[in-house]
C-alpha cells in the first residue's frame, strides 16, 4: 500500500541534487587503509564523534526513495546513507575486489558537464 504524502518529504531536493556544487574536493584516499582507519570507519558513531559533511549526486528515483524511507521511518537521510556505506565496506575488506564489483554493476566516475 502506497502512502500519500501531504506535508512529508520536501518536493524539491537539496544540495547537489538542486545543482549546487561543493567548492571543496576531498584529498585522495590511500590505496590500502590502515587497520586503525578501517576500525574507526566501522565503529558506531558516538555523541563525542566528529562528522564530515559530504555531498553527492543520486539518481532522482533513488533520492526520492531515500527521502520517503527516511521520513516515514523517522531516521535522517544521513544516517541511512552512513549505515549503508558501513555495511558495504564491512562486507568486503578488499578495496580492489569491491571496486571491481561496483564497476561490473555499472558504477563509475561522474563528471560535471
């Protein structure tokens, strides 16, 4: 059963989805993360932890799905994305194999036009 949204998720997406680009670029990641870095990445967030603000583009259908899911489950979109990434990286400790798997599924670099 599909839920009707009256005053739910925003109609227009924000940030990169609205065409705003972040002026900063992240430094390149080392090819092989240190064990401490992996452990820190997979550790649950705490109130005292710091966070980094990132902005990425998503297909419009995926962005709508994320927005609706987060709204109805009363979870922030950021928490959903963080949880998914932690599970993705925990599932494969081999970055090369994970990268190859993502490329086989059609993932690649996105370039600004």
